[in-house]
C-alpha cells in the first residue's frame, strides 16, 4: 500500500531548505542556481547553434549555389544545356551566370570584388528575395548593384560611377566604369565581395561576349550535391566541371557542427557540477538530520521509506531548478537577438561582423526536441546525484543516534 509520508516529508525538507543550518541552506541555493543556469544556458546555446546551422542551409545556401556547373571555354547555347540540367529529378533551379574577380575602385579606395552576372529571366530565387527585400531590381547594361558592405567600405553613393579592374592572366588589364544603380544586403559573408550586373555585361568584361561561364544549380537535397555533380557531368558534353557548396562552405558547416557539440558539452558540465552540488547538499542534510531520521524510524518508517524521503527531496530540488532553467532558456531564446542588438546600439560596437562570422545577426532556432533532451539529461543526472545520499540516510541506525537521549 502506498504511503504518502515519505513524499510529504521530502516536500517539507525541500521547502524548508535547511533553514536551521545556514551552510545547508547555502549549498541548497547553490545547487538549484547551478541547475537553473546550466539548463538555461544549454537551451540558449543549442538554439543559437541550431540557428547558425539553419541560416547556413536556408539563407547562405540560397545565395550561394548548391552546385556550380562550369565550362572551360564558355557556353554559347546555354538554354539547351540548362534544359538538360533542369530535367534531372532533384534539380529545383538552374540559372546561367558569368563571373569575374578583380578590384573595385572609387576615387582613392579599392577593395576586392566578385562581379556576378545574372539574367532577369532566370534570376536565382535566393538573390531575387534579397533584391526584393532591399527594394532594388537587376540593373541595365552599364550599371551594377553593390552590397552595402562594399559601398560603405568605398563610401560610394547612389548614382556615382566606380571602376572595375580585371587583371589579365596573359593579356592586358581591363578597366570598366559602371554606374551604381542600388545597394543590397544578404547579411552574410557574401556581402564582403559581391556586386551584381547583367549577364551580357559581365561576359563582355570577362572577354567572352555572348557566352556564359556556367550554371548555378539548386537541388532539393543539399547533402546530395557531390553525387548530382558527377551525374550532371555524365549528361553534359565534354568540357564541363563542377564545384559544390561543400568545397566553398563545407569548412563553415563542419565548424558550426563542431562548435555546437563542444560548447554544448562544456555547458553540460555545468549541469554535472550542479549535480555534485546536489550530492553535497543532501549529504549535509543527512548529517544534519541524523537524529530526525532515527526518530522517524522509531515511529515506524522503514529504510525504504527513508530512501524515498530523500529521493523525493532531491527530485523536488532537481525539478524546481530544471523547470526554472527551461523557462529562462526559452525566454532567453526569444530575447537574445533583441538583447544583442540593444547591446550593439548601446556600446556602439558590432559583435558579429561578416568579415569574421558567416552572418551579421544572432539566429535562433528553438527546437523542443533539444529542450526535452536537456531537461531529460538534467533529470537523470540529478536522480543519480540523489541516490547515494538517500542510501546513506536509509542506513542510519536509530540505536546509535539515540543512545544518549
């Protein structure tokens, strides 16, 4: 038959918090605080790292192609080849492109530039979304769009002319003057280099008028790009090669995964340390209440009842701390991006710069599976930490404790 006495007494011990013993009270507060901080931090950190992973897959890889199909000497009848590529089952988007790397010069300032040539008829959806968000459209021939980062670095204004300098590999250097038609921002590392112009304009600058360099291909499974690349080479004529996002951003993806695991492990250790504090607190509580335990046993409580009593006390400590930690973690996920923006505006600094980081904002992707995993792991650690002190309490011998009473 179930006896509620151990549950009732365990709740009383938990609610009293060792008021008669300041050291026990302090260690109890420390244990709960450690659980709260560890769980909350782990929920926030995992959510932020999930956000970086999501932004890589959904934002960066919407601007950066999953696969670039490149021809050595250029493609003249690109519509036909684009149809061959688009016919593959996993391909969702095909866009012809031209590209040149060089320098952009405005007055006395210069910086590296990646001039990307695209056509309005087959504009990549990711770039189209960026342009729509920035309120600009693809410019006509003789003009270009600059990323806000490049424009700020050169201090160039709308309507002014910049010079694109393309060093020749075996011939003379090419310099072309283009008018700035607008600005855009992807909020990713791409902004450090990118400028947009028409497909024909970039072909002329590259010295291959009427040709396209290749195709930007998006697929439904981003992790199947390598197999698709080789499959497309079998379908296309000789002279094509490919480059996938693993080659351009694979290191970034691996770094995000490694950071997520390592930071998660380090913060998980905070929870483990808090569990050791639970052991210390319960052991102090057992020592402090040895006479009470002996009296309870003389009143009829069995060793199993004493064991359940202290397990209940430890479980309440764990559930209380973990619940508050989960609540603070979820609230932190909601507020962390706004808090970082507020700190940046207050201090006048930029914590995330695309010169160093892949994006310039704090992304958050709260997954309830992660919250459940963190809470479950904390509960298990807390119960393991509670077990030994509860066993020690159940082994108290009433005769030894009360012999002098």
